[in-house]
C-alpha cells in the first residue's frame, strides 16, 4: 500500500492594494472571464487539500463570490493590520493552515504550475526543512511562490515584525531553508509559473494565453 502523503495547504496572498493596476482589485479582476484569484486556486487543486485566502476585510465578500463552488475547503485569514506588507500577509495566512507545509502564492500569479508546486512540496517534506524558496538566475527569490513549514514560518514572520523587520527574507534568518534553483525548476515545468501581472497592460496581454 502506498504511503499516504501528509495534508498540504495553500495560501493565496491577496491583501495588496494593487496600486499599479488602477482602482480595481486585481485579485477578482476577470481574466478571460474568470476572476484571477480563482484561476490561481484552481491550478493548485491537484496538489493541495485546503485553501487559505489572506486578504483585507473589505475584500472578503468579492473573493468569496469568486470562490463559489470551489472544490476544496476554503478559509479566510484577514489582515488584522491592513497594508502591513507581504510578510505580514504570509504569516497571517500560514497561521490559519492545518497542513504541516503550505505553498504560498500571490494572487497575481495565474500561470502557477502544479508540477512545480508538487516538486517544492516533495523537497520540503523529504528534506524536512522549514522552507524551499525558488531563486532564479536573475537573483530574485520567489518568496510568494514557495513552500513553508506553516507554524515555523508563521512564528518567524511574527518575530521579524516585532523586531521592526519588513524585508520578505527576514523571517528565513531563523529557519532552516533551502533554495530551489532555476535549472532544477526547469526540469519540472516552465518558469512562467513565476510570472505576475502587476499592471493593467500586463493583465490585458495575458488574456489570450487563457
């Protein structure tokens, strides 16, 4: 009998103000007819068991509507202090997870690939580390498409915020974590998985790809 894998969570970070997108909330903007956050969530369903959405209180109703009839359990982790930055959102979302590990994905990454997420989970679980963070050859760490040990990272985010740290990598200083490099990621899928849509122009250009 095959060994049952552990419960896995997903956290979608949606609490940003989308200032470069215009007045609309890009999390629920329709991309080829489907709210972008729903596209992200649907693409994660093959490899996770539950979804946590981190957002502001004023976003919840619209996001709940976008998630109607979603196939997995959904919970909402609301920002107690809106606009505190992505690290605070990550910590808040991870605190609400039931799985030992969670994939954290920004709501504006509609090309996220389940095969790459699966690889990140497998590496975290097999190496028993606190985080697996992709790093591309351009030097950028992809902290908003990474797998974290939920409670360890949530605690580290809280500690960093209490120290006055705001940099997204700050919580990792107290964790055991590894990097997933570009070459190994290419084996499992396309680097388009890390593409995010920040502006209305990028959003419109992506329409035809769906």
